[in-house]
């Protein structure tokens, strides 16, 4: 089954797996880098890594319009329900579940997770997704570097998606170290240049990845897609 991954800037992605549309951290309408608005996208599932507004984004509005199932930690799912969305599937760190589009496991992430209204958003997470063809994709979410990334990568990763913006997350140097721990076949840098405080040159980073690892970096522009 063909899987297409599209980046909409910052940490917002769409996975199209056959006829299923999976949105990840759909920060779109207030994202100056996004080439699409939230009402242009279909969704069957919405995955949210943590509660910050630049990751929850337009999830509630999209779920209300499309009827998508929201998948996140327990606290975020409770909050989403308090916003009027009934269809949620709560998980938590270390736990996985075989959803129709693939097996989703929540991994640790070192970050915060307050929700847009200031309420507690539980523990932030990364997403380790195993697709039907056994391809494994790791969305690190907002995180600093941690040594047990090596455990996430030890069974083999086809793709890792890592923040490089610094200030709020890993910067370029730690993201390079993350690649060395994870050892994915491919890596996509994200979470940069959305705001002035996280401005980075991704070309410099991808050259470092090429020079120091066997991983192939994929440098996308917002709206670009790849086939997994």
C-alpha cells in the first residue's frame, strides 16, 4: 500500500495511507509557512504529540468538521472531549495500539505540554508508527536529545523526523547526535524558521548529516511530499 508523507511547515504533517488521511500536529491556520488552511484537508485520524498551541493547532476544528479520531495522551484526549469532540483514543508513554492505518506507540519526549487554555496537557510524546508494510517512522515531537533514542532506533527506522530549531527543542548539533543514535535510513528536519527565535539554515544541517552519518537527509519545503 502506497504511503505519502506531506509536510506543511513547522511540525505539521499528513500521512496518506491508501485512502486514510492521518494528520500529525496540524498547526496550519496560524502557521505562516503552511501552504494550506485547515479547511482544505481531510482527516480520518489526528495525532497530537503534546499540548502546545503550535502542535494542537487546528485539531479541534478539523475533528469537528471531518469526524476524525483524535489520538494522543490521556490528558489531551480529555481536553479535546471538553471542546466537544467525542471520538478520541487515549494512549500514554510506552503504550502502543494497532490502529487501522498502523501501529502507533508513544515514546518519551523531553519538553512541556500545557494546553492552549493553560490547563495540564500530560506528558509530551514522540510517535513511533509501524505501517502495514513494516516501514517504521519516528516523529520525535518537540524534544531535547536523550540517550535512549538508541533504543527507539535499534529495531530499524526507515525515517526519523527531528526538530532542529533550538531554543525550544534540539538544535542542529544535538539533532545530528540524535541521527547518530537513531540511525534511520532517512531523516527530515522540522520545527525551524516558523518564528525568529528558531531560525536555522537546514542546508548546513543536512550537509553535516551527509558528512558524519550514513543517513540520507531529505530537505522538504512546506507542501512537499515524499513516498515511503
